[in-house]
C-alpha cells in the first residue's frame, strides 16, 4: 500500500510539473510600458516661471522595446486640447539618448516645460522584441504659477 501511494504521489508531481512547464512555452510575452513623472503634480519654479520634471519610461514584463513615438497633448484650464507635440525616433534619442528600453529597464530624462497647460497626456508607442505593439499613457499635472 505504501509503495502504491508513493507511485501515485510521484505521478502526481510529474504531471503537475509538466503542466506548469507547458505554460512556459506558450505565446511570447508582450512588453509592458509604464510612464512616471517626478514630481507630479509639477510645481512652477519661482525663479524662471517654468516647470521642471523627470520623465521615466520603464518596461516591466521582461521584453525589450524600441520606441517609435512619444506624443504630448496639452490641455488648457477649460480642459480642452490646445497643442500636440509628437516626437519620433530621432527626437526620442535626443531626449533620452536612446529609443530602446531593454527588458526590466528604464529610460529617463529631465524636462523643462514652459507653457500654459493645466495638464498634459503623454502617450508612448513602440514595438517590442517579439514584434508586438507596446503602448503606455501617463498624465502630467502642472500647478498654477
């Protein structure tokens, strides 16, 4: 009886292990991008009337990403879109010194903003190392002067 019980336990463990490992060979992962702003909301500098912030784009799912565009949509005090800036690969490289984010890594840049926006919506897009589209959206809130 003990030998029979051991066989069933061993068989159960082998089948469980096979089931777990078979999930590892499924579809390729897709990159997960995140955007963070520090500080947020952004205070206005009393010295020059501009807003200074650090923008970080990170990948958190273990797949590298090549960024293709970064879009900034500025909204006024009435929360209406009034300006759009789009950065493409060369501009992204100018801002971040690269447009590639390795798996579990970040790109970071310091930004000086001068304008009249109440807030901006940031959308970043790219293609990951498995040829899947990747996108993230974030928001920057600007404190009044």
